[in-house]
């Protein structure tokens, strides 16, 4: 494969040398483009020696008189990898700025799906809404992102922004099934607690978020069990649907499949209460008021947290106020690895909508805010975070 590696000026440039080496070692022809600022961290000579090719920096250095360098390099490349990608080059790409070879070349790419971006920067720069919106813009155009990891950064801060490791970058470039042989159990949608044969207690959840997660897991090669009351015809052979109605049904299925699961994602909006008595026949209408006594259903997430072995356990918190505080409390109480929290009081996101706005919070209290996005895209980001945990 012909690979163009764009190296921009961040401290992680030294790690990009290893990436070049691995790409060459596995038989690719690699040409490196460096920004002027990248040269301040590592010399061209290093990349030239490792790639065994000329390193390109200057847009006006037209080596071959018969070609226009930035156009021909794009035509030559099967894949373009920006690693490390600075906040600056991401911003330039998102806004069509083309003031050096690397950024001009990116503007000359027609097929965005051949671009892979591995960001690396300080956490504040990474979480800055400007950087986030630039990244989202490029994602929406179809460019691939290789998520930064959480870790100790060169600046001494602990947080998100570390360049993904070489193995993860390679897996992404080769479109390897990153979750092959992983067993992932996802719960989705509401549960229904019947009062009599025609009436039940439930909530407006549709299961769209959980289904998006199940589909993304399947795309990445996992063996997926989707436990749901929602009506859904799987698009992938590796999704096995187990239909349930009540919280008790869901508990039985999840419990029986827990030991074999590597990851459990509990996105279902289960009913916390059920009627003490379920009538076999339809309750007759009466003139006076009636009361229905309710009892607590099984707390599935608590059971999973208490019986956790090697599994990665991901919970959801749907709240109408103090979303982050409740979620932080829940992650501890239920012994979770990640929690995805959202505000269901907002009409345009959450239940039944195609979009959502969530916080992904981990055990160490790192908070990743995902601004309003399609549930599919949020599913991708949740799985990127899960993959980071699996690779630790
Ligand atoms: C020591 C040092 C380390 C830096 N590390 C990063 C980094 O990891 N990520 C980043 O986005 N910018 C980093 N910067 C800032 C960029 O170098 C700066 O924004 C520059 O304009 C990027 O240019 P380029 O994108 O054209 O390479 C760093 C700067 C210095 C001085």
C-alpha cells in the first residue's frame, strides 16, 4: 500500500518514527510529509532514513518538474495518516486553510475516507470546544479518527490527548476488526412490567442508542448479544438477539451470559418497579380510584458490579437534573468502568430521538463531553473508549 504520513509539530513526533518503521516493515511504501514545526522536534533525516524516501516539507520545492507535488502525492496515496495530528492541523483541515504543503495536500483529497487522523495534544487543547467542533466537522465528512488515549502527557497533565499507540493506529489503518473474538452483551430499550394482560408500566425508550452500540460492536468484529424488548431485525450476522419483556427476564438473560462476556453495556431503560400482583385477566373498570402496589425490580447493574470478574461494565444514567453528580455517584455504587450520562429532560435529545448529547465518565473521573451528535456517532465514541480500556 502507498501511505502518506503527515507529521505535524507536537511532542509525540518521536512516536511517529516508530509508526513509520512499522508501516515500512509490513511492506508499505511510505512517504513522509513534515510541517516546518514538526522539524523542530525530530529531523527530516530520521524519517528519511526510516522511510527510505524523500521527506517533503516545502510546497514550493518541486523536485520533479513534470509534476505538481501536492496533487501528485495525493493521487499516489492509498491512505493518508496524520500522526501526530496537532490541534493546529486539525483546525486548518476543518476550515480549508492551506498555507503549507501538509494542509494544502489535505485540501486536495477528494475521498475523505482515505484520511486517518491520530490527534495528540494537551488535554485542555483536546477538550477545547473549538478543537472538538473541528474534529466533529472532519468526522462528519467521513475522515477516520484514531482516538487519543487517556494518560500522563508530556506536559505533566493526566488526561485525554495521548497519541494512540502504534498497534492501535495500525489496526485502524488496516481496518482490522478491532473487537474480533470479544463477547459483547448490550441491553437496549425499555422493559415492560405487566399489570394485567393489556396494561403495563414502562417508559418511552426505543432502544436506538443500544442498537447503535450493538451494530458498531458487530462492525468491529465482536460476537454481540443484544437483549431487548425493542423490535429490531439485525443487520449483521454476529448480532444475536434475545427478546425479553420484563426486568426479571432481562436479568435472567444477562446473568446467564455474564461469565462469558468481555464487555457488558447496559443501555436499557429498565423499570425500577413492578406491580406486586399481576392479574391473569383484564382488570375491570370501576367507578372508584384504584391503587397498584409496586415493588422494586432486580437491580441488574448492581448485581453485575458486585459479581464482576474480568468484565468491562458500562452503565447509563438518564437523569433530568444534576446529571454529572448522579452519574459519578452511580459509577462508584455500581462498580462500573464507564458511565454514559445524559439529560433526558431535553426534548430534542435522549429518548426516541436520533441524536443525543452525553458525558462519558470513567472511574478516574475523566469526563468526555460529546456534544449533540447522532446516536451512531456516540456509539462509535463509546466503543473507542471501551477499546482503550480493553487494550490497557
Ligand atoms: C514543546 C512543545 C510541544 C508541543 N506539543 C504539541 C502537541 O502535542 N500537540 C499540539 O497540538 N501542539 C503542540 N505544540 C504546539 C504546536 O507546535 C503549535 O501549535 C504549532 O503551530 C503546530 O504547527 P503544525 O500543526 O504546523 O505542525 C507544542 C509546542 C511545543 C513548543
